[in-house]
């Protein structure tokens, strides 16, 4: 089971500013943790650097031309072919979790069957964006609304299912 998971500005599809998320929403982070617990996160180098450490309960697989020394809970891959080969035999759920180039690649993979997207209601000065979704490939399957609270932006958690290759 391969999925894409992302938090995206509902206004401009922004996902990052200066190597970081443009917001901090504890509830959205809890949903991310619940969804991805026990799985494999596939990320690019910049997303890995923004995480700064392995995440508890998940293994992080990093696609980067700049390989690093191995560490517990993290695997590095220098090319997509090697990463795909390793994913083919993976039994745990797989989540493509950023950044923009990883998302664009993942959306083209027929093995990716679900998108778990949090549409965040905040204007950003994003410098990294989520790719546009094809309405002929994805159908909205579930929606849950989370309102504004104090200074925390509201968001809509959505699940899309692939409808075509």
C-alpha cells in the first residue's frame, strides 16, 4: 500500500518556505503521526534535513545524490531505481512525504493508490509547491474539517483514491 501524504496551503498549494513547513499545527502533526506509524516514509534530501532526525515508529528512506552514513531508522538511496526495487519487497505501508520532487514522482507511480492531503487555510510565501492534481486520476473519497483555534490555522483533511492509471 503506497500513499502520498502532505500538508498543503489551500490557497496556493505551498508546502515549504526556506526548508520548513509554513505553519505549525499540532493536531495536523498528530494525524500525520497516526497515519504513518509503523510505515516507511520516503523523502528527499531537503525534507530529511528539515526533519533533522529519525521519526519514532517509522523508518525514513531518503532519496539523495549525497549519500550519508547509515544510522538507525534511516536508509539512503542514490537513485530512484534502487529505491523502487527496495520498495517492491516492502511489507509495511509506504508514505511519500515530500518534498515537491518526491511528490511529483510519486504521483506518477501506479502503485500509489491514495493521497492523504491536509489543505491548510493559511496564506504563505511558499517557495516550494505541491504539484497540481489531475481530476481524471484522483477522486475525493473522504473529508474531515478542523476549524481555527486561537492562532492555529484551520485545515481540511482529505483522502483521494486513484481512479485511473
